[in-house]
C-alpha cells in the first residue's frame, strides 16, 4: 500500500512476527480492561495508560485459561471497533458515569468520560428488486459492483448483488441466514435446490444513504464468568430513538432512485419474453405485498411512487424503506483529541471505526485501515517529540 507522498506502508498482518525479545507478543487472549493511573506532580493530572488486563483463552473450545496482564512502557492503542472499544473503556472506568455504575466498576479505576459511546452512525440501504438475473462468471461467482456519488449533496453508494434475494436474505437477517445456509441444505435438500434456483435467479441493487450519527451506546450488566469465546455477550444496547428519516434523507433517496427507473426500462426492453416470476413480482407490488418485507423493496412497478415524485410529490419517506447495513461508526469521535488520544489521558490512543466522524459509502474496511495509518503516524510523531525533548 502506497501513501500519496510515495511511502510504502505494510499491512500489520504482513509485518508481525513472533519475537523472542518480547517486542511483539502473540497471545490467544481477550483484553478486558486498561490499566491506568494518574501522573503526579502536575496541577492538572492526566490519566496515563500503563498496560492492559485480559483473560487467556485456551484450547479449541475456548476454555478459560487464567487472568493475565501486559505492561506498556510508552502507550496503549485500543482498536476494538465501535462496540468492543466501548466495552473495554467502560470496564476500565473510562466511560460514562451511568455505565460505570451499571457495570459496578471499582471506584479507584473511575475517570468518567461522558463523550464515550456518543454519536454512533450507520449506513442505511434501500433495495431495488428484479427477477431478471444478472450474468455471473464461469465459476458462478456473484457479481458485486459499487458506484459512488456525491451529486446529491450527501455521499451515497450503489451496489449490485448478482444473486439477488438469496444473498440479501442471508445478509440482512440471521434467521434467514440460518434457514438458507444450514436448515434447508441439511434437512430438505430438494426444497433447498428449488429455493436456491428461484431466489438465485433474481438480481438486486441497493443504494445507501446516511443518517445523522446520533445513536448512543448503553451499557448493561454482563453475565458473570462469561469467559468462553463462544459465549461472551458484550452487555450493551444501542439507543436509536433519535434516528429519523429526515426531509433531507428523503430528498436524497428520491433523487437516488432515478437510475432504478432507467434500469427497469432497460430490463423490460431486454427481456421481452413473458415471465411468470415477473408477473408474480408485478402483482405483489401492485397489491402492496412488498411492503411486508423489510426494507420495503423498490420494483419496476412501484419505483415511480416509491418516494416523493410525480403525484406523490411531498410524500414523506419512512424508515421501513431502509434497513441497517451494519456499517456502524463513531461513538468515540468526539472523545479523542486531534492526535486520537482519549480526552483526559496522556497516552491512550484509539484506532478503529469508533473515532470516525463520517463514514464513506460502501464497506468500511478501507476507511478503517486509513484511520489506522493516521493513528500510527500520530503515535510515531508523539514518540519522536518525546525522544527529542528527552
């Protein structure tokens, strides 16, 4: 990977090695909290991270292997993601006061930070469903195409799912994922083949929009002794009561479905032969049966009335027209300073999606990787300052 200034950057996974001199240590364990104390001798004492606590996970079954600690001489970098980072910060006494009370965090660990867990956002897709299958390659691989637009005044992305409904059901709902991926193949192979054939011969486009990042993470009690890697609920929930489909979001979605109108015309022109599947979808759309699905899909028959256009001008959009893409971000974006150090601490960096203020459309992996490089540069810059001043 090469940065704009020409430097080559190796991915962490390609560069880590086992080390006898303990510079890099691989341990099959899970971090539970951060060890910290206050610097003495200063008027405004700041918290200094000195290590982490964790539990070892031994064996294939993930049995409890004992408590361990790792000491840090320079800094601690937290990269647990939106939810795990919140969990670790709360368990360390560095989260909101109410969360510390719920988790019964020891008093001597407590350095409350009310900004932790605030301002979580997500990407919301709406889908266009068609019964006209998209072509796949010779190996049967699913076509995936992502296009990006900013001409609505708000970032959005289009994405095509070559296997249509079959892929979407597995992705959007754990029950359907279990049903299509495990139950039918193992118990009713004949019905599974028929279901795969029917659902797989569809295509689907999705368009994503963003809401204001105003969700909040709320800590709940965690089960005691939940040390198994297969059974360790994080003990939290998301407060999404502030999320609403604003007029701006509706206006953007109204504009963004235009390509679906043209796509429906092209598919109708290309597929002139009568189709039972097309007839069933058209009937379901006209009878309003598609509204029973979540999100309510766009089809060639309802695309003109899906949002506020034509006779429906001024129509309000609904959250039923979109669903979560599970591309959560934020939560600590305003809890860190410009160098990605947690406010109130001296050397606790956060390097994950939780410190991103606005997410780019599409899968967040590349944005998170970029964020990691920014934090790495910040850590190196701070180390250089320390060495020069020392």
